[in-house]
């Protein structure tokens, strides 16, 4: 009698899996008894049975489920912690044919990404969300999660979660179901066979809602993390079915999909002209024509500038002054500061783009035309991003001229910090460097008529940036002219 194969690998999975690297060659990425494996199987089978492999995008979170991309044979994308609802929104709106599955842990969805999921649910995005609630941060070794039970011991709550200190566990299904937009919310448990069968139906219901474009569905899965909870399989199931289910009752919290019509979103716009008209209500020139608001011949092509140094050196204001100049002379400009810990004495940088045309990207990570380096680390880090024939301007009080500056670079320098200190305050170093930028522009870009105008525009930019602080304005203008007097072009390679 021929063997009858009852269970086999779902075609929603790859034909073969990479094993987890390490000494034990048979290990998978998930620990034995982990709930993620069970949910993976339920989703993979649904993908196969619905025949949607070619239009399904599974968003892998930060957390143990990031390993999903080793297993699922559909489209996949990894996103930053908690950001699956935002990325999912983009994926589903850009192409409503996409079936977008947002797979998230409790740390990912209920902690760092809680606002994201609530907003996406409230907008009724066409997403099927699978929320794995294992009451702990599994991947990072068992820290307390927003869903950790009262009294539950974790690495970061060794005496048990105290509700008077850490508050109560977040009830995600109840919260999402209370919103108007979501169409389906159910909480299931990945424990006994009976519960897993219910989970299987819930997974299918959420995916079928997505296929029918009914909007937002969420399936919360109470799931085991036996390794971090230090339980064997039987204990783990008992924990899920008795303790977790008592706090997080299982069941359907909302199911109104049948009463909703399929979502209709605004029509997609692929026409470039139409997009431009919407994005740029003020008409800007498509090319360098007589009608351009700045009739001068300067900057016929886009100028991309990187300014970098240490926090506190005025790098961001220097970039801002430069962008203001462009703005004052009717160019399109962008100024992109890099904030964050860098503001506290580390490195600081910003990017400025000045263009006659609409600016595509404000990032200046490569093909930089001008690098202004206020210290040595900034010079070394960003020199490789400078274009061939690009211009380097550096503060020689803090940085050395590179021995090999690369292909045909034009180099300007001056001791900006020393000159500023002589002027009474190191913080004027940025305006001293602005003076050096003026020299560089005089040499390379400006004709006689423009030169006079540009001194004026530098002054106007300083005035606009330090508005109403008369002494500061005067000192910065003074610093600007000191920079102009002292800047020198030192070499041109090649
Ligand atoms: C922005 C950011 N913050 C913190 C981390 C560290 N981190 C990695 S996984 C994780 C928690 C994951 O827990 P959960 O979402 O519950 O997934 P599980 O592993 O339990 O399935 C954290 C905090 C990170 N990778 N990125
Ligand atoms: S640490 Fe926990 S959640 Fe992560 S794979 Fe292991 S059992 Fe699963
Ligand atoms: Mg977790």
C-alpha cells in the first residue's frame, strides 16, 4: 500500500531552508517550542491555499521573527523596529493589489511601535497584522515587554512586574477593537491543537479580508518563548492557556468585515507632470531659461554641499546661512541637519543643496561639490564623497591637508577657529568659513557683476539667520570679512 502523505512542507515556504549557523548543524533559527514556528506554518499554508504568493509582501520586524525571510517564499521586507505599519501603509497604498502582512512581536508592536499600529488601525489601512504576544522581548534575552503579566519575572523585572511601578500589561486587541476603522480583531493562542486550529481560521480570515480589501485586521497570538520563560513545553502551554489567557481573554473582539465595502483609495498618480504640479504649486523653471527667477549665470547646475565638524562649532548654522543665501537669490534650496546625540559634542553635519531645478533629494552622501570640514575626523570621513573636481574647504586650526586628496580636488583653507578666537569667540568660526566660501565663489563662479551682489547676499543671510541680535550680526559680518581676507587656495591636484 502506498504511503499517504498527510503533512508536508507548505509551498508558502522555500523548498529548503538555511540552517542556523553554529556548531549544531540541525538547528533552525527559532528555538524548540517557539510559537513563531507555528504561526509561520499557518501563514505559509494560507498563502499557498489562497494562491497569493506572487502578490504577498511579508514585513519582517525587529525581534525573533526577523528570521521569517529565511523561510517564506513570497516578497519580504525588513523594517526598523516598530515601523511595519508605516511601511505597510506605503506598500498597500502604492499598489492596492499587494497583500501586505505585518508580522510583529510585543516589543515591536506594543512598545516602540505602539503609536504606529494605532494610527494605521485608525486609518483602516488594508493590512493583515499578526501580533505575536509572548509577554517578553525574546530576541534580546528576555526583558520585560508591555505585555508582561503582573508579577511575571523577567531579566529586567527580577522581582516580578510591579503594576504600581511599571503599570498594567497593554491589551492590544481590546484597544484596536475600540477604534472605528478596523474590521476584524481576534485573540488566539498557539498552544494546544484545538487552539492552533482556531488560530488557523483567524489567520485565514485576516488574509482573506486583505484580499477583499476590507481594511485593517489584527490577529493577536499568545505565543510561547520557552527559552526565555525557562519553561518546558508542557509548562509553556499551561502558562498560555491558564495565566496568559486569563489576563488576555481569547476570542473575537470585532468582526464587521461583511458589512464593509472594499476600500477605495484616491487614484494613483503616475503622470510626472501632474506630480510636479501638485508638489510645486509655484512655477519653477524646468531648464535654465531667461524666465528663471535668478537671471545670473551662476550655478547652472545643482550644487551639493556637505558641512561637517563637531557639535558646538556652528556647522548647522553655517549650512543654514548658505541655504538662506540661495533662498534670498531665488534658488531652490534644501538644508538637512543631522541632529541626535551628535549635538552633544560628537560629530555634527548638515547637507545643503542649491539648485535652479526642483531638488530631488536633500541627502548629500555622494557626488558632493563642496565639502566644508571643520575638523580632522569630518575631513577624513567625507572626503571620499567629494566629486572629481570637487572643492574642499577646511579649517586648518583643527585639520591637516590630506596627503592624497584624490582626483583633481580644489582646496581652500584658513585657520578659521584661530581667527574666530582672536575675534573674541570661537563661535564666529562658522562665519569666518562663510567668508572663505565667498572667496571660493569669487574665484570659481562669479563674474564682476555677481561679486558685488554676492557680498550683499552673504550679509543679508547673516542678518536673517541672527535676526534681531544686532551685536551678534555685526560680529558675524566682521568674521565673514576676516574670512574673506584670509582664505587661500592652496593647491590643485593633477
Ligand atoms: C531601534 C531599536 N531599538 C532596540 C532594538 C533592540 N531590540 C532588538 S529585538 C528587540 C525586542 C524584540 O521583542 P519582540 O518584539 O517582543 O519580539 P520577540 O523576539 O519577542 O518575538 C529589541 C528591543 C533594535 N534592534 N532597534
Ligand atoms: S527567544 Fe523566544 S521568541 Fe525567540 S526564537 Fe527563541 S523561543 Fe522564539
Ligand atoms: Mg516578544
